[in-house]
């Protein structure tokens, strides 16, 4: 049920777009109104989310230290895994954001006869996660072709590299293949690893089905159900220049399906776990230097607390202290 | 009390396959042996926490205050505004499952709610229901659920099955730290009077008497006198420490566990012998007689209230700086919290070793040095005369304590010291040490007697790694720098890996330390005969 409902939802979204365009002629709604609305929700939602996180103070300096601290000069500090400088923290964050450093540590724990616990390297999740995110980004960059009058050189170079295998016509993009494979892997592991299945919510399946839908519709459009690329670009350019117009011989329905699923993803994004993208930058266990013995970290809401003073303590124990030969303030 | 399970019964009961029923539809079962007794009215009253009453978690009625849901929800709202970690970690988990098999309690129990992700979901589900739009609208479909009495009991049960060790946060791609969530969970429990006596008792004792064990000033001095007698018997040297002495250069603070029971007392003898040999101008305090901080396992405010004594006493006595003993969570608190709570310590000076002249630049704000840093510096500068062969009867491995590992990065110093004073040192497998170290299974105030089943399950991964080096190299001694470890691992070793002892690093130091004017040693600090005792070759 937790997987089925999200699946049905995505199917319904696809059907909505098909029916909307084919039967009801709602090209303007699906090609202009909804994408604009989705982009607005995405932008406003993500900004709101990040700002609302950013406004919450970080009362304590709590990095998770994953290497040797800075200490005596002859002991080598792990400057990235246990940073004390901004450069160290930035490097740690870059490794985290671009290479998924922490996930790279992943291990698989097994309990064998003996009993013997063993920990094997398990990089599949890291590999699939990294492939998925990177190819998603590259595909996004490739799509800049549709949003710029003259395709920028870097985008052209990327297209070139991406299709260097020179398979088929139009040329096969390697990112398309990796992207679909990675999403499929991430989806399958949710069904097949018992622990992961157990913790998965509808909110975990929905984005995967949705993204898979976007990928499949995109691939269909490029390689199988040929659509009018010129028409697509006419529409996308009209959108970015804020003079939206639906081309006369507009792109085929499959394009509207693709666009509608993307719109759904954008609109859904700020309200879902997908905001982890912004959150990783703010994570106090990763983005702080471990220097709190050298530099005082200030808690903006630090407040005075009731303590048991030395005077009260001595009042409780003065005679016992004197008998034991412990010096006291008041004889 | 539950019948204690045998090791093979525990192993046989571990099943990593989750139950058939969805976790939200699987009500919590409060199992004997897996929880600690509820906090007593007396302990709660001492520190002025709400809803003081005697209660029993095993009974149906937990004697909750009126409108407890409101109290909890207000408590969550308040903390979401105060802690970015909490707010963020409620929002950004993608449930990738990387943390699932990293938790010692999950590995030792197979209970899916001990997977860090699910432990956090216990709270996230309530957060979604009351604090997010999709949760308010879609309910269970959005992974949200009402806060009812069963949910509350589930929280209590599982937030006291987490030792805040942070191993999961090493592996999480977003650094989500279950300790942050457990800390918040326990704070919320406190608002309802739902703490455990094993932490509240020590908290109350520490508040009134200065230390968790409730040792009164004269008991502290007499306990130490017993150790001095033993030191004299073993070395022929009379050691004379001072207490609450104004004008000393250094205040020494260590967990009170070191004063009370072996093997901690041997570590304490090690400090005494080392400081005596150095002729250090230092004093103990009976008021600030606790380095550890069980307040940290109840609420941040309570932790701050207890921690305040260290700086207050340093100021009163007019010392220049502070040295801290071997303890785990104590050092996470000192590193990541103390200065923020109770600093700035501008009345102290940056610590400088009177023996080597080394200035501990890394402590220039807190002015508190870890004794192992201090000793490592001594050894590196050749200031100690050591005879490591006096530890030759030991084959030693080192257990990184969770808090010094992941809340500090204290890896090389203790290894350097241990290797300098022992000839036989072996590492456990790399996935079980340093930042990937496993908890002893009893940290964060869970080392009671009534939750032994939980403790031994949680202790399994650490013990199993010790077993590996025992079988491979004949390791018979597990060194560490944590008072809870010294108590908890002793029990865990006896249970899982009989024949392996537990020691603090400074016990090993003192065994090897050749003191001026000492008599030939025939035993180590434990009274065990030395390997070549009485031989001509003795130093």
C-alpha cells in the first residue's frame, strides 16, 4: 500500500496530462500555468524552508569528529575529517556534497556462526546515490539547451561528451542510461532489502516513481516517440522570456506528460524529504569546526540556571570537612 | 527482575528480519531486562523537575500529569525554535537505511525500532502530525501519527535504548545524529517526570554532594587514603595529595567512578602516582568532585547546572588551569558544551605543562587539558622513566570511547601512551575502532542492574571485536579512557569474553612508571605478581 498508492498517483498524473492535452486542449494550462506555478512554489518553498532552518540558532558546537583532533603539534591532525579551520570545514562539506563522503563509509554488518560479527564494505548505495544525483544534475544542465537562444559552449561540450559512444540516432546519452539504472536500483532496494522496506514511507516511493516517470517520458520523447524539438524550444523560450505562448504545431502529448511530471516534482519538493538537498549544507554535525576548546562558541539563548553553590555545599558538610582535614571558608 | 539470558540465548534470539506488521501498527512491549527503573520522587524533587512521584514503568499507569500531550507538544515547539539540529533532523532524513545496521542495540537485538532511522521516526511521525502541513492533512499516509499513550511509552522505551554514541551519525550522508534526537526525547520525558532512577539518582547526588556516587567530602578523602595505602604497599612511596587547596596551580577533576570501585580505582592510583612523581602543584576538590555529567542524559539545563561547579571551583581556589581525568561523555561535554554554558573562563590561564613547558594551545579557551594529552606530552619529551616490561603479562587492546572518538577525535594520544608503557599492543578490526568504534552498550546512564539484557545485547559488537583479538593474539586486557567503560566493559567482558580484563590507560602508565625511591615492585597495581618479579633484572 505504501508503494502502490504513490505508483497509482504517478499514473494518474500521467493520465491527467494526456487527457488534459488530447481531450480538453488544455495546452496553455499544462504548458504555461502549471509550470509557472510549480516553479514559483519550488522557489518560494525552498527559500522559506532554508530560511526557516537558518533562523533556528545552533546553540552548541557539535561536529561529529571522524578523525584525529588538533592537539599536540607532533600528532597529525585529520584536517578534513576533524577540521578546526574554515578551509577544513569547507573541504569536508565539499566532499560531503559532491562525493557523499559519509555514505562512502557504508558497511554491511553480518552475524555469522561463532558468533562472529563481520563488517563488509558496501558501496552500492553510495554508487547508486552518487550516480543518480550526478546524472540528474548533468541532464538538468543539458536541458539548458532549451532555455538559451544560443546553446552555451559548456552545454554543447557536455552533450558531446555524454554521447561519445555514438550509438543510435539520435545519439544515446550515457547519462540517460545511468540515471534510469540508478533510479531503478534505488527503487528496487526499497522493495528487496527487508529493513529498508520496513522503514519506507509513501513519501519515499512517490518521488522515486515520479522521477522514474520523468526519466522514462524524457527517454521516450528523445528516442522513441519523436516530438517536435523546435516546437519544444519555442515553448520553453517563451516561458523563460516571460512571454508564454503555445506554438501552433505544438510539441506532442508526451512532452506535456514530461513537463507535467516535472512540475509535480517541483511543487512537491519543498514539502518533502527532497529538501535534504538544502539541509545538508546546514547540518551542524558536518558544517562546524571542532575548535570549541580554542574558541568559545556562543549560544544566543544561553540563560542563567539554578546551581548548588560552594557556600551551600560547605554549609551542608562543614563539620565533616573539618574532621577530614579539608580546608573550609568559614570556621 | 527478569531471568538473565545466557549468551547463546541472546545470540539465538537475534533476528534481523522485521516483523510482518507495519511498525506504526506494532505496539511497544515494555520487556523486563530491557529498561531501567523509573526515577524516584526524591531524586526528581532534589533538582526541582516536574511531576515528582514514585512510578514503575512495568505497570500500566505511569501517573502522568494532566494534559501531558500539550506539555510534550509545547516542549517540541520550543525546542524546534532553539536547536537547528533538531529542526533539521526532523525534516531531511530520506530513509536510505545506511544507519540501520550501525547501531549496537540493533545489532544485538534485531529490534527494528533500534535502527537509528526508525528510532528517529518514532518522533518524526509525531512531528509531522502536529508541525507539518502534509502530516496534518494526510495523516498516516504522510507518515504521521497521533501522540497517544502508546506512542509516549514507545518513546520512553526506545530513547532509553540509545546511548547517544553517535556511531550512526558517522555514516549518515546528512550527518543526522540520533543523539540529538534522543537528547530531545529525554528532555521531553523529563517534562513529564519520566526519567530513570539510574540517571536521576546520580544527578541528584551530584547536585547536592558534588559527585554522582554521592560521596561526601570525608568519604572522598578516606577512599583516596585507601588507595594511598595500596600505593605505599606496592611501591614503598607515601603519596600526599591535597583537597580543596587554595593557590594550587592545577585543579584535577575526574569522574567519581574512579574513586569508588575497581578497576577505576586502579586508574585513580595511576593519577596519584604520576602527579606525585612529577611533584605537580595540584589539588582535588570535593565540591567539583565529578568530571562526568549525568545531567547531560536528562536535559541540557541540568547538565549545565552540574557542569557549573568545575569553573566555579577553579575560580574559588584560584588555580591557573584544570586537568581532567579519563572519562568519555565528560570530555564530550567539556569539549562541546562547557565553555558555551559556563564560560568564558577568563580567570584561568592557558594550560602550560610545568614539566615540559608545552603550552596546550588547543585548550586556550576552555583551559582544561585531558590527562592523556598531558601524559603523552611528558612521554614524548622523555620526562617519565618507564619500564614497559612491567606490563608484559598483559596483551593490550584499546577501546575508543564513543564520546572522545566522535565528539572530540581523541585517537592517537591514548594509543601513543599505551604503546609507550606496554610492549604488547594489538588493534581490534578497523571497522570497530576510532570513529567507527562501538559503544560499551551501557553509556548515557544506562549501566543499571535491571536492564542487563539490554546492556549485554548492546555490548555484543564491542565484545565480539575483543573476542576476535583475544582469539587471534591472546589479548587479555582492554584499555580505555572512560569511567563508564571501566565499569560496563568489565561486566560485558565477563559475559561475552571471559578472561579479558579492563583497565584505564593511567593504570598501565603507573605500572610502568619507575618512581624515584621506589622499592622493587613485585606486583602490579592490582596485586598480581609481575612477570619477572624478584628476578635480578628488575629495575
